[in-house]
């Protein structure tokens, strides 16, 4: 059993040394066409290899994405609208908001010294709240 292990290790070591001495084959990048001659249907895989210069890669990608098929708006872009234009709230919605405000908070007169009606409602509701506490329940 020990002999088999030694034979295996010798064989492995010998192969490893032979592989290290052998010259490594160079992976040749195929001759690339000029980026100007590329079309949308061209194969761009050769330009994306690691050994291709960065400038050549960029030129090929620029040519690819210059195609009009990549310039279509999908309608989902949030920032395509002109938000500098005035977009007033419709009158019906303003009336609805005023009604909700009056219902929830009561009518208030415009002006800094105007009496607040919600305070009057709080005073009117205060005796009712006091009666609830006096029903004998702890609390």
C-alpha cells in the first residue's frame, strides 16, 4: 500500500515538473474587425475578451449602443417629465380638501387673531367627557 502511494506521488511530481517546463501556448485573440464596420447583427464577443485593449472595447460598445434600438423610451423613466411646469390642483379636488379640512378641524377664519372654533368644540365636548368619568368606573 505504501509502495502504491509513493509511485503515485512520483508520477504526479514528474508530470507537474514536465508541465512547468513546457512552454505555455499563447491564446491568440482573433483579428478583430474595425469597430466602424460593425453592425447591430455583428458578434461583439471577441471585443469583450480580456486581452483586447480598453479603447477598442469602448469603441465597439459605442458602435453597438449607437443603434436606434437602444434609444427607445420605455415610458417608465421617472425623470422624463418637465417638473418646472406649473401643475395646479384641480378646483374639484381643492373643494374636496377644504370640505375634509372643515369636517375634521372645523371652520377657521383667516387671519392671525381670529378665534379658533375647534377650541369651542373642545369646550362643548369637555362636559360630556367629564360625565363619562363620573359613571363610577375607576379611571
